[in-house]
């Protein structure tokens, strides 16, 4: 036997061993058996299936039987999942880094924009009253904090207090409260616990600090700059009024009274009486508990001013429920004890633009 015949026999032997017990070999045997026949006719389908199954439970499955098993599909799916995660995680990390760097850059640009130079304004640009506080924020906040700390001392002289607050009248009131032990200082132990902001009313620029007093009541301190010096508006800070809103219904009102309050309105407050339409407003005490009612004739300039401040009739911006302000009231004839005539809106904050 030459080498080619031996090689052919080895290949045939290998093929026979590899196909032994396989689905292919069983199918071939079944076809041969059906072709030879034994007089019984064609094999039933159930008999064909039985012959194609492995001959015993212990027999290992071949590649043809095994390739689509659930375990193998599951194993392949896990490899695909890991590959996808391996590609996706670096992409997500890079995207997060880029977004974070852009956000920091945008924040830095906004902070830089706040510190503008007032001297560089063009003639056509609007200069707001609070611009000085924005441009000189560090100096303003430092001085404001110094004033709050100084007013915590119990041994202040009248001259020292007068250098800290807006006018001598306010200084005298604080000295009286200090001597009576009624003055509540400001909690300055935690600098980060005080929130600072800026605002304005008419031509008066304001810096506002909000925190907690030593008697655990909240405070809203108003600072202004007059004649080049920063002072505390003590009356605005302590919400001083000419009368207490809580006691107004219980006493006859003679003349006009000035109040620091919240001004609130709802559309259903309007009412018609004696051929007149009255626009009613709720005048609420600074503690947001006590309140009275005040009216103006609907459509009057004062009514339009108040409605504008509350954003009535504006397409852009939601309607306000209330705003801080200083108003004057007088007694109203033929109305209830808690109903008054609204005379004037002096300020849209608790600090007056002009106060002696």
C-alpha cells in the first residue's frame, strides 16, 4: 500500500470518528435504513425523531446539536455587553469632563461680568442705583459686616451709633433700646450664614443682608451709601412704622399714617359699590400675620402703579402675590374698622429714598 492510500485511509478513519454519533451520521443511517426497507413501509415521524436523539443521557452533545444552546447564547451575550461597556464608559467620562469644564468657564465669565467699571459706561447705557455696590462688592460687604458686628456691643456711645446708622433719629432710638436692654444684636458668628444681595428703590441703591438676630428672629438689614459712606438704615431693618397694623382697627385714625408692610392683591378683591368700582389691597404686617384692608378707585394712577408692581396685565413674567413697600393710609368713612383709604405708595422696599 503506497503513501497516498494510507493517507486516504487515515482521513476516512478520522472522518468516521468525528461523525460517529453526530446528527449528520444518524441522519445518514436513517436514510439508508429507509432506502433498504424491511417490508414495513416508511418509518413513522416519532420513530425518526427517536433515532435522531442521542442513544444515552451520558452521551456528550456534538457541535451540530450544541451550537444554539441557551447557555452558549448567554455566554456570548455577556461578552458583547462587556465589550459595549468597555467602549461606552470612556466616552461618557470624556463627555462629563468637557461639560464640567464648559460650565466652570461660563460661571467664571458671569462672575467677571458682575465686576464692571462704572466709569466705562457709554452715555446711552443705563446706570442702576445699586451699581456702586456691585462694582465695589468686597469693600461694601466688609463695611456692612463691620457695622453689624459693632452694633452687637452693649457699651456703644451715642456718637459711635450715629456713625453706623442713617440719621441721628435712628441712632437715638437704638441708644434708648440699648439702655433698656431691648436691642437684639445680629448673629455674626457664622459669616457664611449671612446672605448678601443688592437692590434699589427709585434712585436709592441698596445692599441687603439677611440672617438671624441674637433673639433668634430673622433680620433683613438695609445698607445705603450717602455722602460717600455706607450706613445702616435701622428703621428699614427693624421695619419701624408710625403705627402697628395689628392695633389700627381698634383705634380711631386721625390724619395719615405711614406703614412698612407687604402689599398683596388678588383679582377677586375688586368690588362695586354705589356706582363705584373699588380696587382692594391687603396690607400685611412685616410678620406676615396681621393685616388690614385698603382701597383705591379702580383705574386711578395709584391703582395702576400698584398693579404694575404686581405684574398685572403683563404677558411676560408671572403675577406677584405681594411685594414689600411703604404706604400711607387714612380713615375711610362708612367702611368697617379694618378698612382704610390707600393714599400713597412711597417706596417699593422698606427703605425710603429720601429720609431726613
